[in-house]
């Protein structure tokens, strides 16, 4: 049986989000501290898990007496997802900044085609959502990389991603 420290080390070294499936949903929410969510917010998110467990059955049946109650719960869940996404912006920006630095040279990356590199190395390997991609597209590359000699290749990679926001890669 693994102790808490072993589980923590496995989670911190995770190469896939599927590693997190070994921890119960309420506990995994503690990881949101890594993106500066405080205990009160994490507690309110855990309450949503409890509410879901009390009103939904694993067979897919959802038990709400009024459609308006279900609509209110969906609205609350979407609000929380947006809130968590907002907390994630700095982490996503850091990830994207590293991607641009490490992948702007077409001769020195896994895929010569920029679209393939973005899809496979950025999006698929990091499990980015459409909202995450929009955050990347809003990244200010001129501010971060404007003085770099390889700015044109960074800009090309970024513009390729920006074009993909309106078209799914």
C-alpha cells in the first residue's frame, strides 16, 4: 500500500492526467493550490463533487425534481470551471512560453510543419482545451520575445496557433 508521500511523488511526476484517477475527486482538488486557489474556493469546488454524488447515479440518471434546479447547478459548474481556468492562465502562459522557445526552429523539432508541431507537441501532449488554446493565442509574444534574434520563427509558430483558434487543429 502506498503512503501519502508516495502518492504525492507519483502525482508530481505524472506524465499524463490519467495518473490522477488513482486519487478520489475531493482530494485531487487540493492540487488547485498549485494555481493559487485558496482553501475556501477548493472547499466550494469539493461541495460541487458532493452535490453531484448526491444527485447523479453512475448509470447516467440525474435526480433533480425541477429542471430549473439542474439548470442552476450547470450554471454553477460552468462558473467554477471558468474560475479555475482564470487561475490557470499563468501556468498555461508559462507552458506556452516554453513551447515557443523550444519548438520555433523547424529544423530542430519533432515535426517540420508548424501545425503538426502545435497539434501534437503542444495540444495533445499537454491535453490543452479550446479555452487553453485561446489563452495561448492571447499571449503577448512581442513583450516576451521581441528582442530575441529568433523572433520571426517564434512569431510564425504563434501566428500558426492563432489561425487554429478559429479552426480546430
